[in-house]
C-alpha cells in the first residue's frame, strides 16, 4: 500500500499577532478576514506501507484498552486510599471524644 501526501509550508499571521509563524500542514490554507497566508514551499512524497489487515488493528485496540484499564485502576486505587485515610482520620477523632 502506498500513501501519497503533499505538505504545505506557509507563513501565517493572524490578525491579533505581530509576526508571521511558519506552519507545515497537509491542507493548503488561504488568506481570510482573520489571517494572512504566504506560501513558502510545497513538497509531495509517498510512503510505502506494509500490508496489514484489520485483525492487527483490533489487537492493538485491545492492547490500548488494557493500558487504559490499568491506568484507571491505578488512579482509582489512589482515590480509594484517600477516602480510606479520611475515614480512618475521622474514626480516630471520634474515638478520642
């Protein structure tokens, strides 16, 4: 599989900025009421990708979801520990009274 792409290098100055900023995008911007666009360069290239099927994407999706699950578990474990600490603190105060 081959992907063909064109990148546009343009100097862009928004109305609320003093200077131009160089931007590289895959879509050509045009001057509007809010910005001035000056074309600097344009380059095209192609990328050869290996053949793949949806099963690889599904496996990657599963892997990423497992990572998200671990992160959520870790974050919630910290929150749970904070709640337990608050309970223990209040119980200690109650036992002193």
